[in-house]
């Protein structure tokens, strides 16, 4: 797992509820583009899901 993916996943777990990519960017300090790339990879690996439109949460 790439470093950004781990940071994003950890931030999502810490929040404890579905979050938007922009919120993850604010929490982690990462660029929104990097957060979106990490979310895409995590989604492809089955590590996160999207319970509602534009919101993501760890599995």
C-alpha cells in the first residue's frame, strides 16, 4: 500500500463515519488530487466503500 493510501485510510478510520475527499484532504494536509488518487486505488483494492454518493468509508 502506498504511503498516501495509508494516510487516507487511517484518516477515514479515525473520523469513524463516511467522509468526502475534500474533508480527507483537510484532515491529512494532502493535496485533493493525491487524495482522489489514493481513494481510487483503495476502492480498487476493496479497502473502502462508498455508502452514498461522494462519501467514502473504510470496509
